[in-house]
C-alpha cells in the first residue's frame, strides 16, 4: 500500500479529487467519553455530526439482517431519510436483540439529541455499534448529549471517527476536494468496521458529508451506487451484521448545484465511489488481525453465477487461511469455485494469481512456482477467475484469516 488516503493499488484516486484538511462547509462534528465502553476510562465512545443548514438533503442505506438493531429500526421508522441533519452514534454497545426496551432507549437518545440541537427528532438519526444483546444505557448517553453537542466543531472529524470505533486499528476518515465542471465541492467521511463483515453489506457505520447542492433523488442514487460498488463487495468473515448504517448528508453550502444527469453528478459520483471503495478496502485491511487483503475478479456468463463464485472464494476459510500464510495453493480457489457451482460435469475454469496463470480449462498448468510464491507474499493479492461464457463480472475484496482473528473474537465479551 502507498501513503495517503488512497493507499491501495485497487483504488486509484480520481484525477479531480485531492485530499484536504478542512470539512465541507456547514458541518460540525465531535466525540466524547460517556462510559459506554468503559465507565472508568476516558476512551471516546459517543460521537455526533450535525449540519447547520436548514436545507440539508440526505440519503441512507441499512443492512438487511432479519435481526435489525434498535437504532436501525428507529432511524428507518422515525426519521425523514431525505432530511437528516444530525447523527448521534455510540460504540461499545450495539443495542441489538434488545426488544422493545432497546427501541425505547434509542428513541431516548434521539430525542435528547434533537432537543440539544434544536431540531425535530425526524431530523436526527441514531446509530450504535458494539456488543449484541446488551441493553443500551440510553439514560447515560442522553445525559451526555448536551456536553457532546457543545463541543461540536468543524475540526472535530478525528474525534468523531475515534468515538465510533470498536475493534478498529486503522483510521477510516478523510476530507476531500472534488473539482466539478461547475465548481469545487468538498466531501468528508468517517467509517468504522473490522469484523463481522459480509458481502451483503458490512459490519460498519459510515457517515459522509458534502457541501454540494443535491436533490434528494440524486443523493439517494449517488449513495446507492457507491454502496453497491464498495461496502456490498467486502468480506472479512462472511458474517452479516445487525447495525450497518450509511448516511450521506449534503449541506448545499458550496452553492455548487449538482443537477441530476449532469456531468457534475457523474464526476461527484466517481469521487464518492472512490471514497467509499477505499474505506471498504481499509475495512478489509483492518480485518481483526489481517495480514493481507485480496481482490477476486470473476468473469463469465450469468450475474448470479459469477457473484456466487466471487462470494464463495472470498468467504472460504481455506482460501483465507492460505492467503494469511502466503501459500500459493490455488486448489483452495478451485474448491471454492466448485462449491459455488455444483454439478455432475467437470467445470471448465481458468485461474490466475497476480497475473500468473495456474489453471486452465479446469486443470493446473505449468507455471513459475518461485515467482508465484513471491507474488503471494505481498500485502494485496489479485485472484482472477474465468468461467465459461461471457457478459458478466463480479468482484469482492476480502481479508485473510489470522490467529489474531480467532483470539479477538474468542475473547470479545470477556
């Protein structure tokens, strides 16, 4: 990986995007300690982002788990998802599988934040991340909200990002300038995620801000496309979360109108896609003890077939263990392909690892084993798979499976 935010070779920085050190106009953020993670420490565990602009436009996406956390339910059912002006998020407690009591505590936090910010509860989203099955200490959080809102500032992104972390080791926040045909706008984001990551979304929270002027349909379309191309394409352990939330807020303070269907919208979408994909790749790289990450790219006939193969490879414990060990055992990949596409006839497929062909028409081919061993010892590994036919492609980004992953999750609540 290279330096800077765009530090993966899998995510090139768009030429019209630059890293900057200032927030999009109209936003304030911050984070404080309120004792959710540890009552006896000063670790940050409660954060908020707020827009000071009445015309703020928003869009949101959530996980599709059958066990939705209380904050997801409250935000989906009690917020105007196109007019969110603030988010309050805590770490250390997911408030998931907590029943009606959990809903009540999430509402308590939402209403406390609305009162402190002078907003309607319908303009305030709530989010939580942490241990599942433990009731949120909503009274404690609500009591801390006024102090939190008093500390919000345009320089508060780093504290906000720290407050939403759980097992994260890597920073996942950035501020960008995006030069559009109609003028310059800014983008910023803070994200968390390191474990319980599945291609159907990721165990993550992500909050994106821009000062572009957007319509609600445009904001929704841009965010939806970015999520599909990023957070829907990652896997650490194949486990689907209960709390996933992505929210985009547009203050409009730049005065640059991004009209639907315009070149401005296309270029802002390109920037947002790159931002989200780099965050997603960073989640994978942070995969609770991960040493290496990989991209699997599958080509062939049929969207369902190529997607099933990509997910099978990305979620295979055998492939992930080989990746961790730098073991160029392409047989693990072949096994995952077969598991995804069962049948009676031998399947013809091609596999290349870091550009080195290791299988063709379903059988191994002679290759430079020393070169392959060197290739899989790097930090980022590319697997390419060709199935019969053409016309469909799928890709996923995944981490290895390490000793530390087992240790972290074996001791998560103890």
